[in-house]
C-alpha cells in the first residue's frame, strides 16, 4: 500500500509566490493546493484537510496573524502546523507570527531548502518513547 501524499496548502494573495512554492513542493512529492485568501483557506479546510498550511501575513479580508489564531482556536484544525511566509520580517512580525500559533516564520525571499527541511521535520512523526526504557537500553549496532 502506497503512503498518502502529504497535503500542503499555500495561502498567499500573490500568484507568483504561490506558483513558485507549488512547483518546489510538488518536486518534493507533496500534494499542493492554493488559496488566494483566508476565506478560500477556511472553505478548503473542511473539504480537503491539509497537513501543513503555508500562510502569508499581508492579505485582503483578514491578515495572516488573525487567520492563524482562528485556525488554532478550532479544535478540528489546531494541530495543523502553520508556517508563515511573508515579506514582513521585523523581529516584531516574527514574534507576532509565533505568538499567533505558527510553527515557524520564513521571510521573503524564501530559502526554499530551509523551508523544505522544516516542512519535512514537521511532517515526520515523533519517535515513540517506550516507558521505562533508559537511553542505555537501546540496541547497539
């Protein structure tokens, strides 16, 4: 049985940014959808739940910080990692993004390799800890 492709949604009002990210993510084997604004994200969440949300800060209708807070308040979606991808890159912006519940914050222009590595880390399930097993109990190779 083949593993399900991980789904990523890119929420950005800039089409060029969405297309560039989509291409890079699809080359890595992700199933990518796009949303031009927060309203599209909200409707998509219920239909096609993503594994990761890439979110711009400056958008019409609702800014990314508000949108992230709304997603994180919803019990059904709060465990979906959100990564901000934004031209706003002051320390205050980064702090606001992380305070809103984001897993990470990338400033544009985006370091694609670092972004792909971060997404892979977020999507790798944690290794289960066996109760009562000490570090010295691990099998040796």
